[in-house]
């Protein structure tokens, strides 16, 4: 089983990504590390505990950065109050504050064996790399949900939310020598589920909870993004680890915009047909949405 760390800020789609990884039975989840993003660090950590408890999972949770590297936290609006609207969250999970140290520890204990699934802002990952640069050569790969290459942003005109929240952290990760895979909005925008699709999970013990959360999620997306669907941003990034052959990939030279207020967080790809390029990341430009839907519902319904 592939060893992974899930770095996350749950989030409805984060919750489904965690469930997909956990239910697949393909991964040894060494840690779920939480970061401020969709909501506060406390809410993100509470939400991660709720999802793992829903699954009966014993994967450990470590809380991390409560704010971006250099900026104030700007939270998402589509996920509602608490970051996971529709979930009946009654307990507060203690904040350990040691996610960065745990990331370093897990990677150094398992050299070249750990993949990071980063489905929130990249604050924790950048802090771990800055604290102990030796881990960069010891990480097997990092799979990230983020960015917008040839499509509009979902936070400003050009930026996707995860990169927008902490572009300074993203720039550190993108310019590192890590083996990087990016699943941007270009691939995600065409991959979604309708509310009735979740009825395939009626046989599971968590159907009612998922259905309630997804109703709130679709309501939030419709209000703020004018889309009447449950967008599968983070689950699609998780799916790359399960079925990479379902993706059309392209190596790109990408830098992150950190200076401009207008284009903050833009994933600036060099799309010129001339000039010297330095490809630094493998980008998923499209995905087989039918394969995703079939496997997602099969795995969660198993």
C-alpha cells in the first residue's frame, strides 16, 4: 500500500476526497494534516475528525498552519459556516500544532516512499520544506489540487482558491525540485456529480450524512458560483492516485503570481511556442469523468 499524507482544509470536496482515499483500501494514510483555508484551522480540524469518525478510520490528525505565510486568511464561501455545512459537528478537536514536524518526521522515516496529497493551501508543505530542506529529495511525489491554466479562476479572474489563499507558499512548492502533479480547474470543471447520483450510496451507513452535506454544498456553489452541481475538485486529485491513466497530462513551466493584487495566485504557464522553457510540473488538463464517477460511487459504496 502506498504511504500518503493528506494535507487538507475540509471543505465538502475535501471530505469526499478523504473518503475516497480511505475507502479505496489502496493507501496507508500516515497522517491527515490540517491547514487553514476553506475555513479556520479549528474548523478544518474539527471537520477532518468528523469525516474520519464517519468512516471509523484511525488515521491520525495533526493540525498545522492557522494562516498563510504572509497574508491574512481569506476563507471560502461555498462551504458555509464552519466550512462543512450540513455536517452535524458537535465536538472540537484539540489542535496539536505539529503538522509541519509530523510531515518532516514521516518523510524522513520513510524516505522516497511517501506521496503527499495536497488539497488545500500549500502552507504546511512550504513550511516543512523551509524547516528541513532535506525532505525535498525524500518525497516520492506531491499531487496537488489547484490552479487554472486555460480557464477562469474560481476566486478571482485567473486564480483558483487554494493557490489564491497562499500564493507565497505555492511559489515555494512549485519552484522546488519535488516531483509535482497538478490537477487544476481545467480538469476539474467538467467533473461533477448531481445530488441524485449520491443515491447510489444508500446502502452505506453514512448516506444520510453525505446527502445532507452535499445538499448544502450544491446550495453554496449555486449561490456563489452559479453552478447547480457538486463539483469534484479535490476528489479528482485523489482519483489521480487511484487511476492516473484516466488523465491527459502535459509537462509545463509554471510560476505563481505573488505580487499583483489583480492576478494574485495565478498559475502562470509558459504557453509560448518559442523561448527556453523549464518544465517543472506535470499538469492534468482533462480527465475521464465517466471513469471517475463510476469508480467514485463504487469505492464509496463498497
